[in-house]
């Protein structure tokens, strides 16, 4: 019933500029009910999509939920080509989205839940806004953190998606499991390790579910940091010490199922760090 109501009520909203507060409230109701949305138009401009994202985040912040960072999505060239864009898209991370290593999460945590191996970095200082090279970026980061993102694709399977629509839905940000960080070394060797590392997802029995190299994200994970900094500056947003940046997925997303335990290991980084999530 919710899906039918949404499809009917938004037919007249397609020509609107910034998505209305009513539309954003309805999206949030669908997310809370864990029901996929139907009938969302894909003809938003990117400017209107960013306005919709801002309204969505403001409503999430209103429930004692503060912004703690930002995420890059569509960080793979093939995915960008599929959506007709030539750069990633940006979402916002909020405090209540982040869960501790080993978290026990419902398999149906979202309307269309998936999981994927990601990577967080922690901003050390504002010098990141002057970064031009990967070594510059490393000098302004304090930690690299294993991260399993748990996005919610939100829209019903078979519905059309566009890059602006993805942006308006905050790039699917829903939950994420955070591992133990490792200190950043501002050296060419550490930068090389980030590119060469093998990111491996396995189940509880050690069976490999998916794997990818560091280069799966914009040819180097630190390129995602540079892109996020530049994109945030377009919106006059300045990063602060402690802000988190989610760099994108190293493999295609997979659907969770009850009883599945997933561990992601970053082979080639110091100590081969890992992070685990359990689905119930």
C-alpha cells in the first residue's frame, strides 16, 4: 500500500525543483518500514538532487544524529558509465549509522539491504584542503580503518535509477561496521600498499565471497579522498579533525542473509587488518 501511494502521489512532483519536504518525509517512512520505494522519478538535476540530500540529512540530524563524515559512491569507472556520469557522487555519514566491529545486524536492515567492503580514513587536520598529491593526503590523515558498509538501495528492484536520484537518497547510506584503525604512514610505501592491497571478503568458514584490489576505487583509494575534498569545497564545506571519509566499494555489493558472518581483510596493509559483521 505504501508503494502504491508513493507512486501516485509523486507523479506531480517530477517537475519540482528541490524534492519537497513531503517527499523526503515519505522516503524516510519507507526506510523506517524497510519497504522499497516505487515511482521515484529519475529526471532530477544534480543541483536539485543535492538539495534533496541536504533536506534528507537535516531530518536525520534532527533525531539527535550528528554528521560525522562523508562517503564517495560510484567510484568504479564501469558503474559511472552505466549511470552516464564521469565522476563519483557524495553522501553523508551520520553517527548512528556506525556500528562496532563484530556487530550483530538484522539481515533485513533496510528496504533493499546489501553489504560491501569499504575503507574509512580519519582526517587529521585542515591541511587536507591544500592536498594535491597522494602523499599530501596521507600527511593530513591519522588512521585508515577497515569498514564494511551496509547500504540500503531503497528503490524497488526493477525501478530505474539515475546518479542524481542516488544523490538525493544520500547514496544509500544506512549502516556500516567499523574495525580497528591503523596509523597512517605518510610514505610512498604506505601509498603503494593501499593500491596493491587485496581486499578479501570471506564467510565464517573461510570461503571467499568476493575480492578486489585497492585500485578498484578510482585507480587508488587516496584518489577518492582527493575527489571528496574537491567536491566538498564546491559546497563550501571544510573538513575538521576527526571527520570520517568512506572511500567506496572494492567489489560489487552482495545481499545479506540470516546466519551469514562476513569478514573483510585488507591483505598487504600493516598487520592485515580485518572487520567482521554477523547477520541474523
